[in-house]
């Protein structure tokens, strides 16, 4: 699980979704919102969204969030500060193999 200080608070999520750049992959979408120059030194914050349309069961939605956050925990120091990163799941990733998912996340982070 991501540390609490690295998660996007709920009031910032909707404005960040509206004013963000979009990066696409096969199973995930990454939205990146850059913070103002005064907040550039803050560490990057992350949100993971799994829609109900993708996974009907809450257990499966939480599993997909845990899979993404497990990879991101190891690469938090590689993410540049002053950004809000929002990962959205496009397809079911509960049965996706870990190397495929980690490569997709890595490609998205490199495309920023």
C-alpha cells in the first residue's frame, strides 16, 4: 500500500483529473497533473482508480489496486516531485501477469 503522504487527497482528485495530460497503454491510463511552481518540491502523489464497470466485485477492484501499488512502492524514488499521478484501469488486470503489468507501468512512467 502506498504511504499516506503519497496519496492524492479527495478534494484534489477532481481538479487534477480535469487539468491533466493523458498517457495511454493497453490496460492502464495515466493522467499527470503538474503542480504550481510553489509546490514543485513536494513529493509526487498518486491515485489509483478502478471503475465498477471493469470489476463488479470490490475484492477484484482492490486486488487490481494492490497490484499497481505494489509496483509503485518500489519505484517511488524514480518519480519526479511536483506531480499528481492518476492511474485508471481500462481492462481487467486481476489475471494479468506481474511482468506484463510492471512493464506497462514502467513505460507509462517513462513517457511522462
